[in-house]
């Protein structure tokens, strides 16, 4: 449940457990390549008048190309989220606060999932830390060993 009714929050903290598929509208326009669903596990609690704190963990897998050798890879992510949702108009300009419209009847944490996931993604994944990349002359994958143009350059 990633959209929480305020009546449930008045009873105490609410566990937020859910799964968002890669095609979920929450990720539309981000350009993220997800390799499967995003698992969400967290807890939302009321901290004040129309103010709510959410602590959660997002897990899943991204898909992309290694920035050095261009090999297609998938890589896991696990992101901790601490988010404040507030209907206080004075907090609306604070970039660390997710604004809520009055009257508040529910808290939708999917907005925070979207933003936190976008912030946690890397535009420069590596297939491995010691990736040798591609030869700048011939484009050969140097992870497979020296290329012919490098070998011929060394003998000349």
C-alpha cells in the first residue's frame, strides 16, 4: 500500500509495502531503465499537524551499458529514503519536503519513490571496477586482452 488514508495514520504508524512495475506511470519521463519491479518497504507516521515522515528502502535492478566498454549490464540498487510530507504552506518552497494539498485525506508516497529513485540512479555504471574499456583507435574491448592496433603500436 503506497497510498495511505489519513484515518489509518491517526491510529499510528503505517507499514508501506508495495511494488512498482517498470511501466508504472510514476516513472514516466525519467528515462530510467529498470530491470524488473521496484520493491518498496517503509513506514509512514504522523509527526505533526498535516505533517508526515516516511522512512523506506527501495530495491530493484537497473539495466544499462557500461560506461567504459558499452557491455549491457544489470546492476542492483538499494536506496534508503527519508521523506517529509507536509501541507504547511510555509514548507512548500523547501525542496526536501513533499507538499500535500489541503484538505489532506491521504499521503501518496509514489512521488517520493519517483524522485528518490531518479536521484539514486547513476548515469555512469560500470560492468566491473577494473573495466579496461574500449581501444580509442579500433574500438576493441580491452577486457578481452590487448587489441591488434595496440600490439602493432608497441612493436613500432
